[in-house]
């Protein structure tokens, strides 16, 4: 949280009091697509993926969470509607969960939390815009090259090829072919 705003002890205490530890097993859901999701969580250890399941049953992974990430269905928290996506643990995961209602109340009480929520919303908007542009404007090879050359190394180190392929919007077979071409050329494809 300090990445977005510095909190005094007095500001941090009410949120700290609301935090509840939760353990997720590999493949266990924190957010279920189609169900209300009124809680958020700080990821202490482990890894999770955000995914959508299409009507035909195909899953599309769009984001990964690692240590020190805040996760949840912000859309569901704000509207009370069922979540449009699921969040699943990729490994044994430790979370500190809290109701969104607590954060909302803290925004009304402390300007620091209002700044935090604004900066968090800005961070998510920028990330969503970047992700959308990648999927619409870059070829699969370019998306893979960007992943290789970017700062998201935890994805390559800790996520299975199946989910990396889904994240890139391709099949695992296509990812294998792209990886083989990259290795044969001794560098990323542009």
C-alpha cells in the first residue's frame, strides 16, 4: 500500500484490525466468476491468476498477481454485482483479506485512503489500457517478445506455459512454436 500512499500508524490501524488471514490451495478460487465478490486481499505469498471463462468453456487468463499485490473484483465491490471473472491460486497462497466496505468507509474518514483508492484506480486503468493495446495491436510474437524483454519476469519464472499462452491470447502449441523460433534466432522476435 505504501507504493501508492504513506499511511500513519493511526491511518493504518483500522485497516489492520479488519485484516483476516486466508490460505488458498493450488487451484482454489478467491473470486468466483458469476458470484458477488465483496472482499479484497493483499497477497502475502504465492501467486494467482485472473481469468474469464467464455460461454464455450475456454478460459482466458488476463493478469497475474504475486507478492504485495492487492487483488479482488473491484467491479463487483463497487456495484454489488457478480464478478465478471475469477481469481485462482496458482500455488499455495497466503492472503490478508478485508471487506471492501471497510476500505470504502476509510476513504470517507481519511484523505490518505481516498488518495490510495484514486491512485489504485489510476494504476488499474493504465494497466488495463496497456493490456488492451497489446492484445489489439501486437502480434503474438510481439506480445511474447514484450513479455521476454519487459519487467514481468515473475510470469516467466513462476507461471506454467499453459497460462502464459492463455495470457498471450494463443494456444500452448503456438507458444511452443514461437519459443522455438526465438531460441533459434537467439533473441526476441520483433
